[in-house]
C-alpha cells in the first residue's frame, strides 16, 4: 500500500466514466499512488491496478441532504473520505468523473499544503454573476446557509486532502450536522457543505488543476496548460452532439471503445441531446436570418462578458501569487501572459446559441 491515493466515487450510471478514468490513471508510469473506486453498484468490472470497493454510502447521508437527477446522492460521497480510506494513506486526491486528464497528478502529492486540510480551486461560476444585483443575491444566499461570502468559495470536483486533518476535524460529522440543519435550503449541495466545513481553511490551487467548462475558449488553455479539464456544465463530451468533434469528445470515444461499455457514448445520447444538436445545426444554417443572427450575437456578447470577468480575476490571482502550486517567477510570467490575452481581440471558440 502506497501512502497516497486517488479516489473516485460513482453510482451505477457514472461507473463506466469512473472506470475509464481510473484505467488511465493506472497506466501512469511510476505513479506514487493507489487508485480506489467506491461505488454502490455491485458486480462492476475493475481495471487492472485499481481497487473497486462497494460501499452503500447513501445510508450515511442525512435525509435532509438535497439531490437531483443531475447532482445525485453520489455527490456527497467525497465527504466521507476521511472515514472510509485506510489510515495508512496520508494524502488523497478526489476527482469527479466528468474530467479529461492531460498530465500527471504527481505534483499535487508533493505540494506543501502549509497546514491546510484541503487544497481546491475557486468555483468558476462567478462569471455568471455579471452585475452587482446578482452578486448581492449570491452573497445573501451564502449567508443564509452560514457560508462567509468573503472567503474563497471552491469547486468540489477536484480536492487534495490531508486525510489525518480530515479525521481530526471530523469532517463527515460536521457535514452531516450541517446538512440536517440547512439541507433544505442548499442549492450547491455537497459543494456548499464542504465550503461550510472548511470555512476558508483551504489551500488555493490554480485552475490548471480544475479547468472548469466556463473557462473554455478564452485562450487560457494555451497559457495555463491545464492538467484537468472539468466538464461540469450541462454539455458533456461523451453524450452531446452540439459541437463538432474535438479532442475531448474524441478522447472519451477512444477510452470507451475498448472498455466493457463500447456503446456507452451511443447509449448516453438521449433524445434531448439529439434535439438540441438538431436545433443548433438548424440555427447555424439559418444564421443569416435577423432573428437567428440576433441570438448568436447575444451568445457571443455573453461569452465576451464572461471572458472580461474571468481573465482579470486569474491575472490578479497570479500577480498576487495566490496559487500555491505555482512559484513566484512563473506566477509573474503567467500574469503577464493572461493580461496579454485580455488585450487580444482574437475570436473565441464558438458557443451554443
């Protein structure tokens, strides 16, 4: 048993995604970590070099914990890492299953956590809060669920955990108590819960370790060189037909082709995905019409507004050396590179109108 571990949590629907991701991790040369998939689905195949554990975590989640078809009960599983992972493990990296991996995770395991129990990346959703009224509404919501809006609000899709610290903090107990208290009011579900529990005691990592979908197409890919692309939006590369094939959709197709689920992508494409794709293709074909062109222009304006918020924020964080995984010299250079992007009117990758 190694001292580091990467863990994935998946219900029956997401298990194939966990499988192909774990298999890719297991193929990493000279990796310093074990890999465990926790699932509530029995009889699932396990990739070579990966341990699959059946654990009915839903029984441990308070009834007050909200969930939906999109964000299921499995989202809460990561809260229990400190309880279920063997004590021999010192550090864990939790990964959502909706990611594309572009490099090694090894640098995270050797990172100085400076006494913080968790390392995480800022939630990119702030780019949707485009005006003071929306920001005020968001801050007010956070206060109603006992989260300080002035602290870093992080995305829970990638977490670097000091497991001994999680156990000392009794993370799962605090989280369960919190869910019983305010679960009915939560919109961020497990993410809100973890932000409450850690309350700003977080080592901030750069977006290259959780490059979230709202950052796609701004030019940051070439500048930051992301390791983990996080497809957290409604559009997923394995089941949506909206965009032409790109490296991510091709990558998922290749990973599933020789898996126990070679038809996973085909089976995942529901009628709603096909309808959306047909509508988008029709709009593309008729964008010369004023009403259609207006919709594309509105989408483009929205994306440019998001870009105008995201780039300065990341440049500022780099200039302040806020990201623990990036040294001072590289931070300064990257800050200048992102500022150059801000001044560059080059077209962005097209969105969906």
